[in-house]
């Protein structure tokens, strides 16, 4: 069953891109630094200018209020933003089991954000995204600052989330072996063209 349809998408002199993701399907995007992986994700999230159409469960993005589209089609940037002093202030209803899967206990919610390492911020930003229950995950190198142990834990939680919710995922990264582990299909973006 179709989840996300990308139809004749053009952005930053790249395109057209035509990709359809089914429920519970994951695709990996790789390419040289500066090739447009981040721009691709930002276009799908309707943050950057683009032309063409995007559909979620058959409904075009123009029919969604912008904040609703960005909740349903959730982008995790490579550098996460934090608005409040304490971790817990960024979560409406944190999932304790997900915290545990990433080696946190509930006391982390009382920590000051300034105390977090870059890897802790990255893992918590992922949990913050998942707490919004997006139907599509747009992940921009979500394990770049993590060691092997934590990378595998993030992969496990992503696979579990997609399996349980029927959500789809676009995972941008450089590690081909990782993309093969967690993605059903793989695409390369190079010189303005995305090819499978």
C-alpha cells in the first residue's frame, strides 16, 4: 500500500525525482558530500523551495497545514536543535521503553541539554522525532556521531518502529553497509540525478 509518493520533484537544480514508498518500506540515499542528500530531505519536508508534488497516503502536501505535514513527514537533521534548557521539556509523552532501548533511563529527562554529548543529543533527537509518531521518517545521517554499539541500537529501534507502525523511511548516509542493513532499496544522488 502506497505511503509516500514523490512525483516530478525538482529542487536546487536536481530532478525530476519520481519515487514511491510503500508502508513499512525503507530506502537509503547516498552520494558524495554536497551532492544534495540534505536538500532532498528538506524538499520532501516542504522546508526548501521545490516544484512537483508530494503525496502522503494519497493526499497532496498542499492539502495539509504546513505544521501537520512536517509532523507526519518528520525530518531529523544532522544537527539537532534544542529550544529549552532541560531535555524533558522537549518531550510531550516520552516512551520509556524507547529510552531504555537507547541506554537511557528516565532521569535523562531532568538533565540540562548543555550537559549532553553530541551522541546523546543525536539519539534523543531521534526519540523526540519518534514521539510525534510520523508516518514518514526523513533521516539525515542519524548515526554520524555514534559508535558501533549505539549505531546498531539506533538501527534496531528504527526497524522496530517501522515494523510496528507501517511508517516509511528515507535514510541518507555514507555507510553503504549500513544502508544495505536497514533499507529495502538504495539510491545514489550524483551530479543532479537520483538513480536506483
